[in-house]
């Protein structure tokens, strides 16, 4: 493992989907940096007095970058000056955006307003806005569960709620007009998602309504309803009366669906027949076997040189439960379930055991590894293209500036201590870590805080193909504090596509059928 040199970061610093660029939002500008040269190749100038940014996002093609503020959204070309689109929030100043993302193309931006009043679709190419009232979810943590873009065709499905009833609508990929709408058989739907092949639109019911996942065809016809596991043990005879679906995760190949409820089991459904084919039971006591490796984190002292190490268990281990300090109520853990890039492994974390990660072999329905940490797990992230490569992040001061990387062939999780690479080994703000999906053979991480960033290659040596291996050794950004590529400000103003002149009184009402 080896690291790149440091470069400037901020609260918003994100890698592009194609793994070639890194965008950093600072006061007054957005800088685009190449991961190969580590130099800034383009700078986009922002207007003055915009206030704090809510988000910095890449378009699906990695050709454009979006910065969202309270009353404006700015979209720039990521590679060269000349394109600048401005979207004025029609509901400002009282209703700020709560969630923004690119749509199916670089020319489409999706936005949710405060209090869930409306969902807006901005077509940057046609200078057209389509608004949909009453989206069911609008908060940043839940809004993505209420919309889904169909792979391939780019049809948009959205979940709304009017007069206490759920409504699903399918919108045309070009005009975003309503093609189909219906009331699903749900009391309180909690989300919808397309399968990767676009064959099914899945919806799941609130956990309070029991186990229920609906399988719809792309034209809105109900194909099948999954109502929970078919068979139960004697002590679970009232299982069907308990809380239902808590989390629904589709595999990368779309063949399987992992369903978590409020028990210590995870059901895995086959997508085509829409039936449960396996039930992964998380045991309270884990027994090491030839096919099951158990790794426990050990925290030593700084003087030992390796404060965080992993020890392979040789006897039965109990997963630690939720802990509390004195009279403080234990903090609730997170339930996570994530498939790897090959869809052959599933990593899970349960609320009852928040510091333990379970890794399952889906083909054999067997447990392959258990990783036990000293802190609650905050994120499980498989590499987007490298199979069987998992990154784990934990909460707590002892884990600031640390991430852990596991693969089946490693001798326990690797500790990536990026805090030690920062000036004075000090973290500023919230640390962040993400995969960079570049085209090379070695896996690369983007790590840092709100002041500095760096990349880490998991290759064994520097000659194994890190993207920055041929980069220049002098970094003017770090030595002088200035941007190394100061582009002519006049070039940045050549093209300013301002969409603020759109007449919002003529916005398409795609839900006109509600007036009937």
C-alpha cells in the first residue's frame, strides 16, 4: 500500500464516476484535478455571495459538475470553460432544496423542495421545467427511495402521496409527461427501485404492515407479491405478525434481492420467480471453521507502532451487542446489506450487533467471514468494479482517519491509516473515504478531511500501477497555497445559460389527472 502526495480539499471533494478526475468546491470556485498528474486542469468560477453549498455532484458521464446552493444550482463543464447553466430555485427563499441529483443525462437535474411541496425536473437543453406535487419522500436521507430511473430506457418512476394514499407514476424519458399512474396495494410504501435489467419495478411496504414486496412490470401491472418467508420454526410461529421489511437491496446483476427485517435473519429472493430461496441466519455465537474466518480488531498503544491490528479467532466468539455509557441509552446501530461487484458475496451488519460485519457466500448460502470491530460500523462499501473487495468505516474517535479493507485472500482486514499522512496527523472536520473507480489494475481510495486529501493504492509496490505514479513531484497548491492553474476569468464567462427566466406559471402539470 502506498499514498499519493497531499492536495487541497474542502467539505465537498468528490471523485468522478469514471475515476479520472476529482472535483473540489472552495469559496468562489470549483477546481477539477486529474488523478494522474494531481494537477488542477480546470477551474470554474462561482458568483459571489452564494452562501454555503448543499452538494457537489458529478453527472453520469463525468463531463459536468453540479454545485447546489440555497436558491441556485450551477452546472459547469468539467473539462473546459464555455458551459455554465444556472437554475434559480422557483420556491426560494422560503423553500430550499433538500435533495438534488443529475437525472438520466447530463442535461437533466432533479430537485426536491423543503417540506415535500414539489419535485422539480429541470431540462437544461430545452430550458424547460416539469414539476410534480406531493413527493412522498423529500429529506436528504430518504428522497432517493422515492424516485427511480429505469436502466436503459431512462423512464422515471416516482412515489407520491395524496389524501393518505400512495401513488406511483411512470414518466416519459424525454418529455417527462405521465405515461402511467396507479395506486399500489400499499398502506405506507417505503421505497421503489428498478432492477438493473429494467425488467421489474420493486416496491416495499412499511415494516409496520408486515412483510410485503410488490413486483411490477415496466408498464405498471402487478406481477407478484412477496409476503415473507413461507416456513417458520416452531418458536417463530407468529413471525408473520411482527415487523416487516426494513431494508431491500438488489444485487449488481439483478438476479437476487437481500431483504432485512427486524429479526437476526436476512432473506435472499430470486428476482425472476420472485420467491425466497435462502435465509441467512446470524448466530449469536460464531464458531471458526475451515470455511469461516473470524477476525477481531485489537487496539494497542501508539508506541507499539501498529495501534490497530486484527487477530484470527481460534475458538467460539460472541458478537458484541450495543453498548452504553452509564445511564445513557445505547445508541441504535445500523442495518446494512450490500452485494459486491460480482454479486457472489453479501456483507451485512445488524442493529443488534452494530460492530460486526458478516460476509456471506451467496452461491453456497454459507458464512465466509466475520469481522469484529471496537466501534459501530458506519459504512460498508464494496469496490464498484473489483470483485470481493470491501471497505469498512467505523464511528468513534479511535477510528478517525482509519478505514479497513478486506478481501477473501488477505490475512485479515488491512488498516488504512490516512490520518498519519496528514500534517501533524490531525483530522479537520469529518473524515471521508470513497473508492476511485479508475481503469487500472490496483484498487484506489480517496481519503482525507475538510483541508487535505490524498489517494491510497492497495497495490503492494509503487511500480504496480498507481494512477499518479508518473505525476510531477512539486505540488504548487500545497507549497504556495495558490491554485496551480489559474485560468483566465474571462473565459469562464463566455457562456452563461441562465434558466432563471423560465416562466414558472407555465410549468407542466404532470399530475393534472388529480383534478378529476
